[in-house]
């Protein structure tokens, strides 16, 4: 098993030399109010994308959007509900 205890998982390290790879692209990240979705949304913003944060919890979504800055917006919806 690989020891990952000393890995820095900051968006800056993950993006590395690919900064601005998504410059001016629009990205919808479903389930991005927590966990891996939130990390992906953060990486996309750091790569220059505009990000639509998706989730079901308004408070969590607003916190994520505030932390990502002006390149992020929030969309609330339950994708499990077909209606």
C-alpha cells in the first residue's frame, strides 16, 4: 500500500504545471458541496474555469461558492428525483 500521509492535496499541487488548462471553460460538478466533488470544483477554479457548484444543501453550497470566489455559482437540485 502506498503511504500518502505526506501528500499535499492542495489544488495548487494537483494542478501543478497545468494551470489555466480550463481557462474560460464552464464546468458543472455534481455533488460538489462536500468531499471529492468539492475538491474537483476547487481544482477546476484553480485551472481557470467557471464552476457551477451543485448540491442539495443550500448552506453547504453557499459556503463552497464563497470559498471559491466569483468564478463559482450555486445550483440546488436533487438529481435522484426525475421530476
